[in-house]
């Protein structure tokens, strides 16, 4: 049944997160961006929201609620409405834990998930992006060679979100033994921070999302036990892992675009030129109308992908559309937001130039979050 | 609960609509090339078809509901052809919607059964109804309205048995002076001057009317309110009501055809060995796949804004903003999608041996009628800016 | 030296053709489109302009003026400003004759060009397009097999402009003997209408350019003497042939777009709604401004490609840009033109809907004209 | 005669500019990351460089001419970096252009040698100069102007030795009341309040000024006309003249940087094995080639509108329309091109280890300063529609 109606519970979650985003994320965003640092105490503060634990099995100490990509899409949009960099930092543990919950064996879940149900911030990170000008998430250079009951991982990774503090990393690699390429060849391995041959590189310097810690990695024949191959013998459902991640980026981009729109509308009504508010000029007014049209469209595409994931259906196409469409539109909307503000849009006194950098940065990262 | 999957019943109905559409499509080219002919009310093949309502039966709580499903059905029908349908019911003209919106109970009972067209636009007024020049003057001696004026772009204008006509009682009163009248084709001075020749939807019956001292009984004024309210735009709001339901519907008309163009393009390209599979990033695909997938995303995005507007009205929520969003988005999307499919098909796409060039022509009306994209953006902007017409012209 | 200044002679030619387009092409365009027929006597009338003969060698009866792609770009823009279908019909002989003049051996020129210097309309046609949904002008299915001192041509062609009346056809084919593909493998052959194995198919039914006769062809092992291989032993400069053709389509599209703009501007000033001319609405006014910006840009790209051709330089990149850019913008401008007229733009009383069809049709045809 | 090829001399000059740009580029990242520092007037490497004018020598009839070549040189310089140049001449500030346009012979002689900034924009007025609040009142007793107000976005504002400041003699007079004054940094009450922190061109010196009872001699009014012309916008036209030459120039600034982004992207993609060759149709190439080639065409199109505006002024023809066309086209193109290059480079494109992300930020000013794209479209539309400001607002 096609329905655009969030449940009452989802409405509550959405409202409380909208409030949290306005109270905590938005006010801290600019200083965090200028300092290239997360606000002190932010991770613990956001951890108290229980975003990760709520959807983990009760038996392992979690909230025991069903995994809900749709609810998470609402969560990510609201958080990104406050600030996309802080939203990614706050939900990085979910990206790791949900991957374990969705693809891990019972043993792996038992072994890895309890930490994410605790009272203290637990850090896990996903290592997927690689340093290639023609990077393609389903054609990886990082390989995993089976060697007895172990795997040897070799390759380079970039933009590993929260990798600077992660105790464990989920490394996405191409299984050397796989005849076919593409999705079927993808595997995921849990690699402890201390693993021999794993070098955590320096912090990435980015255009936007500066407050978000991200690092590069080098894996030089890193040995991991077969038990750390996510999903064990059967491996992972790579289509689902990528779809979840792409739809999540789409949700973040939707929140980001909405922030621009909600900032530009009152600004354009307040700002006067040539004898009237600039919002009274058709060129500006229609631009704002398009922001509204597109943020709606972005959201529905994300919800559709999330709904498919929630029903356990293949969402490769839907997530591809949700991310691709949101990426294009978020860049356009934040770019237009700068234009609405004119000279003030170019100055770091206003958040719009930061959102333009955030949007352009996030829109090339489709493997850093999860629903 | 947010959900974007179809129920078994939903799918069953849409599969049936597809089977109807495939029949209608056989006739599409013929009536496009022979625009003077009218498609029949019922196609020969239709005799043995149960019809959508029979297949739908009673919808359950797990199904998508009449309005939302209605949009999918609409798009499913125009996927076959815009003008040729398996069956054309009676009393489904735009004029019937207007009668339903502003007519008295008695008037609805009396004329509701007829096929009614809606005559609004005039040579001198496009999207601005306050420029209506057609006048209605009451002849006290005979208790008749005497109507004079010209109307163009009247949908189903030739085949309709009567028309709901916008005429002004007092030009100086602007919008407030405009009233809707029911005028039967049989009324003296009701002249169907010609059928319009169009870029697309050629088989569609679009007429121009002339009213020359056309006399109708006094009780033919819809709603019966003869006085002109001062100040406010008065009865005009009622008159405009007619549009609120039709915006997402017209977007769905267009999106059914752009979907047809996408499906044809995918079929041809895949047959020629082009890989259109989803998953790979920009560096894992061909130019054709990249462009095609962006067009498909646009189609999906536009259709979802239509379904959102429908879902709101189905749940009794206000949807004036969302109706305009779906119309603005759909109107632009269908242009871009059909243009893009032709880029991908190359010369084949502009040959009349295939229907893509026809869909390219047919969808072009989407962003024009029922309020252009510009008009929709005015409505959207005024809403989000909380402006009146005075503040944003 | 970079210069945007036409010579005095070019100004004269431009003005006389602008006048011819307004007097002859524009008034006849709608009826010709509705009837799918060229206006009676049009070909003879346009032949008197001497567009083809002027730039052919004096020794062969021509005007003896230097071949000037730049001048021809001006000519095509002006003619298309009247009507693109009639412009293509009028210049079809040039497309054939210029190919012979630019690529043919002295013998071939001597044999073939005099007809194009005569007083009566001479018809030659170029057969390049093929019936494939993935047609690519430099990857052809039509092949030429060398057989002794002959070639055997086999394949199918589509959209052969004026092919219905052409006495001779220039068939573009892939040389079966060529190891490499792409440009290097392309050859052109002069095929007389009566050739055995050549079947001229029925007339193409098109979306736009309806007045322009175009046909399909089938070549079933058509035998042509080696002497008919254009350029003889060394063959043709396929890059130049394609560049000339693409830039020519760009010039036609520029004239077409300009016609839309020049029609829309007075219409928008004349048409009133909501108390003022619709041209006074920023949304419409900015749209018209963009038409002007883009028609300028289209023209300069075409001129640059033409200038490179005139200097004998490789213009592959410039012509690719000129055609690709003009194709996208001409469709957009004619589409916007329909929107400016609203309902009237959808009615066949006004030329704009026809220009929209012309633009969409011509913008997928980059091998039907020449500079 | 229409020609788009470069002369040997043209090419020689541009090759030299490239060699300068490559040096400047070495410093680009440093001054971006350390925005409190100012790039030096002369880079150490510059000592042995002859400089563009020396290389240019005397241009012949076969060369492209000073204005056209000047645009190519400008783009060639920003290809290296917007803010870091091999050499910064004196007397080349925007204020110097204003002095040249509206100053008296004596004033030009006196102040022309100084580096002058141009102070127009105020916190409350963006593109609408008639909203200028900064006031200049004549103190008859001392024969001095007393200036009060705030100015923002003042280019080279920190380093300038003086500023040309727009102030009004009578707010009620609107545009007509606005005059230009020369104010040396040494004037009492001239306060450089801060250097702006920006999205891009961070190394560029952009300041905010405050004038607090700032006193300057009576003869510091440029042109000396103290009376306010009635009716017409009076001296304002002269004041606006300043802009006519700078629009294509600012577009060229941006296009130099978008060209740099394209060149970097091509280099990286080709090194990774992507075929970007021209020739094949849409079905003969990859998604990356398709997108890249469309961006290159956009770059070319925009640059040609700049060269056209330059060529017209070089030949003494009016170019007000074409100047706005080049600014509008360039301002939009550089945004789309730098955004598109990042799409093609992926994550690498947003890393500060490369300059693409910087070019993406730096070019963003192009569509804002010297009149936004919206202002340029107003100028273009008014011109082609033959409308005045009253008819198209």
C-alpha cells in the first residue's frame, strides 16, 4: 500500500530530532567547521539519543525494536537539517552496527553488537572509498585473498569517517577468489584497529564537512580470521549494503537542502532591493519554489528506497535514484541559496556557503552512512 | 506508516490497465495521423474486457486507496494512448467536474448525466481568467441570459452535449463578476466554430466556440447566485475549486506517456546491447546508461510528487500546495524525459514509424493546460512565502 | 587573430539571404510542413542564389571563389531563420558538391562538379545515417569490400536527404580492409541512382522537417568502380567531412533558435495578463534573456569551428562542441518558446510548435549538411 | 574577417603567461589556508621574469589586439591563481578605474598613482546602489565633507592607500544624490574594521570600512559637480560607467579557474585510462567522456561571449549588452563546470590535497560581484525588449 504517512512514533522521533538539531547541531556547526573539530562532548551527547542501540536486538542489550530504514531516513534528514558533518559523526556507529546486524552471522552479532548497546559512545567505522580518480564502489582495488582459515587484505582506503578513533573497521574489499566482478565479488571484513599491516593515515582535509574526522588507511597484507568475514560463508548482501548507504546519503542531502530553503525564505522576505523584498521578484520567488519542489521530490525518492529496504526488497535501483537525484539537487539548491544571499552568501558569517561546501562534498560520498 | 510497495490488488488492477493500454496503443498512430476522425467511444476489443472497476472490486485497507490508485491507473491508461481509451464513460468531462463543484443539487441531477465541456479560455486571455470578455446579460422580458463571446481550447468541445461556460455579468467587477453557466449545444447561437489543430494529442477533441446572442433560461447560472459580491473575488474561489483535483491528474496523464517513452527506449537500447543496470558509479557506465538513468530518476521523482498530492487528498488533508508541486514538477519532467529519450534513440526517435516522437508531442500540453508551470510556481511561492497576489505578481 | 567581424562581402550575403528567408522561406514553411511537400518551384528559385556554384572552381564553370565554411555558416543560419526544412533542401546540392570539392581527386572533380555549376538544380545526396538505435557516425555497419578494381557496398541507410530525386549518392561506409575502426576506417563512394543492388526505399515520415524529402536506402552488394572511391587511393579526410557536417547542423540550429527568439520577444510584449505585458514578468523576461545569451554562444561556437575548417585545421573538437551545444540549446529555446506562447504555442496556427519539432529533429541529425 | 585562430605573437604571450601562472600556483594553497597573510607584491621567482608587456612588445595587425588578448591573459593568470600573481602593479585597483572614469584631469594626476579601492556596497544594499546610506555633508565653516557610513566587500580594501567611496548628498534624491569621493586612508575617521572571511578567493584582500565623521577637503568630490541634477539619475550614469569594462573581465577571471579545473580533471581521467577523445556520438563514449565534453563545450561557449564583448570594445562598438551577456554566461558556467569536475573526480575532487575544491570555491564569486546574474539578465532583457526600469523591475 502506498502511503506517505509516518507513524505516530515516527512523528515523535522526527520532532525530537528536529529539536535536537536546532538546539545542539546548528548552533555548534560554524565553529566546528572553522576549527575542523567536533564540538567537545558532542558524541556523548548524541549517543544519549540511542539512535544505534534502539534498533539492535534486545538479547544483546539493544532496544529490540525492528530495524527501520524508514525511521532512520527521517532521523538523518532531521540531523542534517542541523548540520550534515555532525549528523554523520553522530550516526557513524549506526553505520557500522547496522551492517553487522543486517549482514552478520548470529555469532558475529553476539560478539560485536553489545558494545553498541552500552552507555558509552562506541566507535566503528566503514572503509569503502579508495584513492582513485575513477573510483567505483562496486569495482574495488582492495583485495581479500583467502589463505587457509584466514584472509589477507591489501589496498588503500580514503575518507574513512571516524576512522581516527574507531576501535574496529569494516573494510569492504573484492574477494580475489570471485570469478565475476561487481556486487558478487564484494566482501566485508571486521578489522581491529591494532591489526598488523594496518596503517591509519593522516586526517583528510576536505572542502566541506570539515568538522567530521575522516582518515586514509593502508592495508598491507592484513591478516584477519575467517570468522571476521561478515556473513561468514555466505558473505554479505552487497546490494543491500550499498543501497542502504546510498539512501542514507540521500536522506542527509535532503535535510541539508531543506536547511538552505528554510534559511533562504525568511532572508528573501527580509532583504529589500529596488523598493521591495527580493522575494517579491519572480526570479527569486520561483527559485525558492523550485527549492520546495525538489526537496519534496528528494524526500519521496529516499523514502521509497527506505521502504523497499524495510520490506527486504532489492533497492539497488531506488537507492541509486535517491542518491543520484538528491546529490544533483542538493548542490543546485545550496548553490542557488548562495545566489539568493548574493555577496552575503559568499561570506562565512552566514551558514549558506558552508552548506554549499557540505552539499558538494557529501554528494560524492555514497558509502559513508546507512539506514 | 510510510510505504511504497503495491498490494496484490493494486498490482492486479494495474496489470489489467496495461492490457487495456496495449489495445488502445494499436490505434494511437491512426488517430494521430487522421486528426479529423474521433476515436470511438468503445474499441471493438473492449467488448470482452471487464473494465477497471470490475477488476478493482472493493479495495481493502492493505490497498493503496481510490485516489492514489486512480493516479496510477490514469498514468497506466495514457501509457497506451492519451486520446484513445478502451471506453469513454459519459459525464466525465471537465464541465461535469465544474457542475459537481458549483451546481445546485437540482442542476446536478438535471445535467449531470450529459457529457459537459468546460469553456474558460478566450483568444485574449490565457492564464488570467479575470480577462474574460464573454458576457451574459439578463433579458428581463424573457427571463433569459444572452451570452456573447468566443472560447478556445475547449476539451471534448466537439463531442460534448453541453458546456459550462465562464461569462462575466460586469467586466468592471473583474474576477468577482465571473459566473459559470450551463449552455446546451442545442441553444440558439451556440456555434462550434472549429476543431483546433495541435502539436500533440491531435486525436483529442479540442474545439473553439462562438456564442452569438446565445439565449439560455435564467436558471442555467450554476449555483444560482446572480449578485456580484463586493470587494472579494467572490464566487471566483468556487469556480477555481474545479482545478484543485485536476492538477495531479494532468501531471499523471503526462507521466504515463513519458514512462512509455522510457520503456520503449530501454527496450531498444538493451536489445542493441547497452547495459542499463543500476549499481555502478559514474565511472562504471556508458554515456547512454548515465543519461537514461537520470531520466528514469526524474520520472520517478515527478510521479512521487503526484502520488503525494493524491495521498493527501485521499486522507482528507489540504493539498493545494502539493497539487501545484506535482503539476509544476510533472510538466517540466515530461518535456525533459521525452526530449532525452530522443537524444538516446537518435534518428530513430524522430521517425513516425515509432511512437516516441508522438509522446514527445503529446506530453507538451502537460506544462500548459490546467495552469502553466509559471502559474503553479506563483501558487507555490505565494504559499511558502505567505504572500498574497498583491505581494507576488 | 581573433575577430568577430564578418567581411563586407559576408555582410552583403547575410543581408540578401535574410531577405530571401523572410520573403520566400518563412511564408511557405507552414503550408509545406502540413503538406509534407516542398513548395512548387522552390528548388529552382533557391538554385538561382548560386549557393553551390559560387564556391566551385572557375575552371569547372563555378564562381571560382574560395571555399568558405565561415560564409556558409552565415548562409545556413539565415536560411534556417526562415525555415530549417527548406534550408536543408536548398543546400543539399552543396553538401554533395562541397564533399567532392574538398575530398575528391582532380579527375573526380572534373567528372562530377560541372553539373553543380549549371543553371538547373542538380541533385546529389549524402547517405550516412543507419537504422540503429545506437547509431554512431564513425562506427558504421555499411561496409565496402575491395574486389579487384571495384568495391562492393552492402548495408542500410536512413534519412537520406533529397535521396528521392538524387541522380547520385555519396555513400559513407566502413572500409572492410581497414584494421582500425573510427575515422580511419571511413570511406565515401559515389553511387549512381541506377546502380544494381541499390534500392531506394519509401519516404521517411518525420517528427519535424516534414517538407524535407528524405528516404531510406538498401545496398545489396552494390558494385562501384574504384574510380568512385572519393579521394581515390588516399580516400577522404573523414574528420573534416564530419566536422563540416556537424558545424553545418549547428549553424542551422542557431538560425532556428534565433527565429524562436525573434518571434517570442514581440509576442511577449504584445500579450497581456494580470494587468501587464507578460514580457514584464521576470520569469518570461529572463527566459528571453537566456534565449539571447544562448543564441550568441551557439553562433560563436559554430563560427569557431568554421574558422578552423577554413584554415584547414582539424576541427573535430570544435565542430563536436558546436553541434552538441547548439543541439541542446535549440531544443531548450524552442521548447521555452512554446511555453512563452502558452496554449497558443501548442496550436498549429503559430510557427513555434513547428520550430520545436524542427529543433528536436535536426538536433539528432549531424550528418546531413555541410559548410 | 571572422577568425578564431591565434597569431604566433598571441600564442607566445599566452605561453609566457602560463609560465607565470605555474609559479603563482605553487603559492595558491598556502595563501588559501592562511587567509590572514597577504600574497607578496612580487614573488621571488618573478625577478627574472620579463613581464607580459615586455613579451607582448608591439602588437601587429595580425594579432588579436590589446582588449581581446587582455581577456585571454586575464584568464591565463587566474588559471594559476586568482589572488596570487607574479607581480601586482600599482594604480590598478577598481578605485583607479572609477577615478579614471569620473575624476577631473587634476584629480587623476594627483591620485592616479595610488592604489585605490572602490567602496560601494553597504550592509543594507546589495545590487541596489540607490539604497546607499553613507552620507557626505559639507561643512561650510571648514570647507570639508563630513562622511559617515559603513562599506563592505571592498576589494583590495586593506592594502589600498585610499578609496573611491559612494556617498549621498541627499538620501531623498535617490540615485541622483550619489557622488563619488576620494578618501585617503590617512583621513581622520577612516576605519578599516575587518578583513572579510570568505568561501573562496580567501587570500584576496576584501575589507569592510567604517567612516566616522570622516573629514576630507571639498575638492575630493570626483568630477567636482556638487549640485544634484533634477529628474534624471544624473551623475549616476557616469558612476555606473565604471562597470562597463569590468563585466567581461570578471567573467574571464572565473573562466581561467574553471579552465584550470577542466585541465586537472582531463589529466587525472586520462591518466586513469578514460578516453576523452572527440568524434564519436553518444553511443561511442563513456559517461565520464560525455559529461566532460559537455563541460568543455560550456567553457568554450562562455569564453567566446567574453571575447565577443572584448572585440566589440576593441573596435569602438557599443558592448553594453554583450558585456552583460558575457558576465551572465560566465557566472553560471563557472559554477556548473567546477561542480561537474568534482562529480567526475569523485572523493578526490573534494580533498584539499588538490586545487579543484579551491577553484570550486573561488569561482563562486563570479556570478555575484560586479552585478549578479539576475542583474545582468535584467540589463539584457531590458535591452532586447526595449524596456526601461519602470517596465521591467
